[in-house]
C-alpha cells in the first residue's frame, strides 16, 4: 500500500550480512545470507497483488568487473544473490513476470562472474541492453523522459521495459565508492 501511495519513493533497506574473506578475497560464504536479505526486502516492500498482468523490471547496479575479480560477491556490484532472493520473494507474492536487466556490464562478463547462473536458478529472465550508444537502439526499444531543468540533456532515455505503462521498475543500486561521482546511488544506476 505504501508503494502505491508513494510511487516515486526511495526505500533504503539496511542488511546485516557478515562474512570473512576467503583465500581469493571473495565473500562467497555470505551468499545464502545475502539471498535471504533480498527475499526479506521484497517481502517488506510488497504485498500479494489482487490482480493479474503487468511486469516487474529489476535494474541492479551491475558494472564492469576486472577479470581477476569476477566472482559473485566482489562488492563492486549489487550481489546477484540479493537479486535472486528479491526475485524469489516477488514470486512468493505472486509476481511471476519479473525480468532482470543490465546495460553496462554485458551478459558475457556477468556469466563469467557467476551472476547469471545465480539469478537463473530462480527462473528470472534476463535482458542484456548493453548497446554502446542510445542511437544503437531501435526507437521502440527506448522510453524517453523530459528533464524540467536539464543543464546538459533536455531528454533522457532508458531502455524498455523500464517504465513501460504496465511495468513496475525496481532500481536496485549498490552503495559504493565511484571514481567519478565519489559514491554511486539510485539516480546514477538508472
């Protein structure tokens, strides 16, 4: 109900997942707890729907990962276990038309890092929208938004199904340091 009343709301969900680094520097032992946190987040944000139809598109903050660091709990990106748990939580509430999307990392890198295996175990569909430029997309593949007081851009594109009329878009950023913006949060992720 709270989401329906505040469709542009931002929710911050703090989790308490602790783990020790393994020999390769990963936190893979935390995977099950991260997945559980994703499930609990979906359950906290949503309730079982009363109707049928519509889609949910999830936009994790997945980005390039250096070859030597390609494992699921690197911390550079939204943990795929969290995305998988969130997807499972939505399915438990009746949300079965869920798609996970990515624009910058690309499917090959995500597959090599183990991200796609983890979400596919939850039967989540995946859309790789990683064209180099927005001009590479077909007109029908984009939704455009006008910026009221845009200094550089007057209109901004996002790839579909994000913000389609029958789609709830879940922006799933990762709080982390960033080489350009110092930190990266929800706006940069879209």
